């Protein structure tokens, strides 16, 4: 008998597209909202993608599948949520905490790619989830210095918005130069990429942060370099 694909996040029966991705589906039987696993890779396709991650950050073989069939919950009770992944990646050591805990984070260094860390996921699963955060299956790469998976920084807004949709709050960090003055060219810029003292808040009047709610801001030094941090959610 053919195996029926079941989502490990919401326990709903799903359809698998020809490219191996899970088709969009609701996270509950009433179809009120889309499950966050919609669009992720499944089965053997996920294993192929995850295999490249193992060369950079090995984990046990039985933790490679982001979506795996599971038994239905006992009748009379709600579906059981997945247990914590014993191979979950720890937060990067240089990443600050918020109120004693680690938040899903997106970080913009002055040079190099955008860093992303998501709590509770193993390294291979993080690699797949980071690729899918942009909804474009972009290339991700492991950065040993940043201790996380990275993507091109042009995807900053897409990644930040996707994380805010699936997490109550996220941590957004950027490296900047406090001695770099905010000039007219900076103030006339519209995007979120900036290393000057304004931290891109003057870009386009800050409209790139539309619908962001900032719960807190603070600074830190990482290897002698200044970083600015915001704890944000959707307004």
C-alpha cells in the first residue's frame, strides 16, 4: 500500500508536487491559515539537499528529513506536536539574548552574506528552511565564522518578513560604523542595506520598516565592531 504523506507540523494529509515540495495546505481542518511547512521539500528531494549540508556541519543521519510521515493522534484528542529535535543547532555564541532567551534571528554584517538562525532546528533542516524563507529556493551556505547558514543579503526583507510570520518576535541585527555620517546619498536611499550611523532608518523615511513593531533596541560589540539590534514583530 502506498504511504500517505502527512505533515509533521500540523498532522494534515498533504500533496507532494512533482519537484518534491509540499503543496500549500491549511494548518487546521477548517482552512483558516496556511501551514508554515507549505512549499518545503519532502522525502528524497529533501535528503539530497540536506546531504550537502552534512559536509559542512555533520549531524546524525536520522535527522535529515524536515517532513516525515507520522502516526495519527489517538481519537478524542488534538494532534500531538513534534518533540524537540535533539540535534537542534545552538544559537551562535555571539548572538545576544532577549529577556534570557534566544530568538529567531536575521543578521546583516558589513560585508558578506545575510546570516539566519532559527531555534529548534538541526543544521540540515535549517539549511532547507533558510532556502525556503525567500520562497525562491535560493542558495544557502554555511559560514563557520558566523556559526549559521547564510544567503545573499539582497533577501534581507523577504527573510525578515517570513520569520515574523512564523515567530512571535525575531531579532534583527546589523553591523554599522558609528563614525560614518549619514549623508544626503544615504538619506535618499530607499532600501534597508546601510553601514552608516543611521542604521538605514533614514532610508526612504524608514518606509522599508512599514508594519514592523519594535519591542526593543540595543547595541553590542562583536569582535570590536559595533552592532545594532532590534526585537521586532509584525504590527
